C-alpha cells in the first residue's frame, strides 16, 4: 500500500490557484508531476546519504535546509519555483582530523538530465527549476517583484 504523499496531493482548486498565480507572474512550468515523482522516488528509495534541499515556492519565502524527503517536501510541487540540492557530503573522521567531503553531483546530474529537468550548478549546489524564467535569487518571484 502506497501511503507516501505525491507531488500534487491536493484539491483541484488548489492546483488551479497555483496555475493562475504562475500565469499572473509570467512564469511557465518546466517540471510536471511525473518529473517531481521521479525525484522523490529516487531520494526516498536511496539507501545511505541523501542531499539536503531547500526550496522557494511561487507564493512563499525560502525554506530552510532539510534532509527529510517523505513529509517535509513542498506539497503540492506545482507551487515550487525552484528546489536546490546540496551535493556535498561531509564525513567526520575524528575529533583531531579534518572532515572529508564527498561530491555527489555526478549521480544527481545524471538523474536530472535523464529526467529532463531544467537545472543549473550554483557553487556546490544544484538548483532545479519548476518554472521559467529561471530565478537565481533566494526570493520568490512574487516577493521579488513587490
């Protein structure tokens, strides 16, 4: 039995509200429910390390960083202007030894390309876009245009 929240687990009226808001802001969707579900499935089924993420929705401010991929994700995903992944894992090797960093960008980029997501590298992070034009700020388009 599948009890996980899906990317657009809301009423149709809420989805219509986001569609209308995006149109009024001049945004065009480039990520659909199928793409977001593929990303969720990848992260939820991964054993071991999963990336931290943060997101900016078209109707809200920037979220904090989180690593929980089951119930803390932004539902519905139709509201996501962008979702950013941290690709670096810090491995502690002891109190007197510097931590080691592992770069996970290769498998993440391979997945994003195969799923045909719109994304860009921003330092050691990857920003996945739900809408274009691409927003490179840390504020939602709605807020940025006030």
